[in-house]
C-alpha cells in the first residue's frame, strides 16, 4: 500500500516535470512565456500537495518536503530557493520557542501555572477554554500570533494535563484564537500593515492603530463564542499517539519526574525567561527570532533544561512541514501562479459587479489562497487589485482593503495556513481534516461578520 502511494506521488511529480517540458517546447505555438510555464507547474504541484494533505496518504511532513523538491526538479526554484524554508526566521523561531516552552515542563513551572488556572476555573471546561483563548487573542493583538502560540503552548498542555483532558481539546482553539486576535490592531499581523502601506502609496487616508479592531474585535468575540459552543463539538477529542498506552504513559512520567526534579529556583528562572521573551517580543527591542534563540540559550545555560532535553523538545514534524511549504508559497507569488488564479476570477466578474460582490469575491479568493500561501503574500497580491477595482468603481477602497486584510487572517482550515496552526499540529496529534472541520465553519461565520460590519464602518460611497 505504502509503495503504491509513493509511486503515485512520484508519477504526479513526473507529470509535473513532463508538463513543464511540454509547455517549454511548445512556447511558440502556445505563446507561453517562461514565467507562465513556471506558474502552470506551480499550480500542478499545489494541486498534488493539496490532494495528499487532504487524504493524508503520506505523512504531512513528507508531502510538504516533496513540494520544494518537485519545484526544483521542474526548474521553478533554484536549489537555494527550494531549501530556503529551513533558514526562514519563523522556522528558527519555532525551534527556539519549543526549547523555552519545554523548560517550563522540565522544571515543573508549567504544572504549577496550570494548577492555578485550573483551580480558578474550578474544573469548568468552558471557563478553562475561554481563559486560554482570551489570553491568546489579547496577546496576539500586539504580539506575533506565532510567538503568542509558542509561548502559551506549554501552558495550555499543562492545563489539559491538570484538568484530565486530551490536549487536542485545547490546542487548536489556542491557535485559532491567536489568529483571530491578530486582526485587532495594526501590528497584530502583517496583512494589516500591508493594506496600510497600499493606502499610503496611493496617497489615501491610512487606517489608525486600533481602527482594525472595529471589525477585528467583533470577529474575535464571535469566533471565541463559536469555539466554545458549536466548534467545541467539532474539535477532536483524542489522545496523542504517544499517550495511547496508559501504563506506558505512567511509566514514562515517573521516569521523567525523577530525572527532571529541580528546585523551585529553577521554576522561577524558567518563568522569568519566558516572561522576558514575551516582553521583548511585545516591545520589539530585539527581533522575534533572536529573542526566541536567546531565550533557548539562557534556558540551557541556567540549567532549567538540559542540552539533550532541549534537542528532544523540538517537534521536527512542525519544522519540516513549515519549512517545506514556504518555498511553495514563494513560488505562488514569484511565478505569478497566485495572480493567475486571481485574474481569472476577477475577470469573470465583469464590469458591472457591485461593491458587495467585489468584497465577497476578494474575501474568498484571499482566504482560500491563504490556506496554502503566506497570508502576507496573499495580501500583497490582492490589496493592489482591490484598490484598483474600488477606484475604478468610484468607491472608497477602505472597505475592500479591510476585507482583504481580514480574509488573509482567516487561514483556519489547514495546518499550513498560518504558523500557529502548524505549531499545534504535532503536540495536538491533529490530522489535516481536523482543521477543515473546525476551520471552514469558522471562516464562513467570519465572512458574514465581515460583510455585516465593514460597509457600515467604512461606507462604499
């Protein structure tokens, strides 16, 4: 079975190479440029990757790593570009925060923090979930949502353990809440800054720092309510694979407990380190990635986590998945594949489309592509298009550009749509379809919230 799956993947990759070669030889007949050839190949590879992500016939990390290999073999990316994901700052940020988070566990600090939270909530699952999501949304409104998720990940796992839950019940809500919180302020997420830049370059009024919150706050509140009610029933409630055998789990915990028993002073140090990292990330004194690396180094130097434990704390599935998908996202932008999809759909609208139709189409185009592309790249692609369409209609572009920014942040339906989603994939034991089941309804709700509020706050005419 596995051999057949691998063979199928190889056949599809071979088809990508063949298709690229055919288009290259037929350049005169078809009028295709080299850029178009690369864009077509990128779209084929995207379709193959999406197929394997959805079916999970192959491990997600293997599928993700196959993408840059295929892009290089087909001539879309150079070898350096194909492996660029491993040197990306966010990938390194993941590694550093895995170590900082693990230090809370190794010292027992996460357990104590979790016990306090569980005690305050008095075992009420709704209060526990709400507390985690509210903190995540609040922090990510001024911090990187990636950094917020990475910082809260060990605390959330500790809460799940203390409450006797499977961690899958709390980690996905954590990631989604962090994504929602980024919509609240101008610095909450890169798309917000990008649409402001587009307005500024066109000499138009830019959005204020908290102006994004006029729609971002309602979206966050409605999103959290959804995740506490209907969404809660859609979130998987399963143990992580390593914890399936209760007896083995107990034995491992006993062994780790003996090996990692550390004085209270170490707990304070680990807590101080993670608090310092949060403050540094919030103030921007040091680059996020550098802050994460520095935190990891200090954790090891102070003995809050051993060198071997630091290596083991890194979730390599997350690293490989994220690093493998970044080159595909770059290829979507650099080859024009993403713009090609946009042009087809926008062209189908015709010249008589109304503002609400334009908003709807741009929302879903941006949102769908952001499930696989960087939301920053999606915004960079669609914000200028939205501005041009709005100006052509004689309408104010603010409603359209706000819609693009909000849609880009609604990357909830795949584990690779946004770094927080990827970050909780391994620790939560999630599957690709878990994100689809929870994310798609959430996106639909966010669409209606956006459609109801944006035109009221920023009228078209």
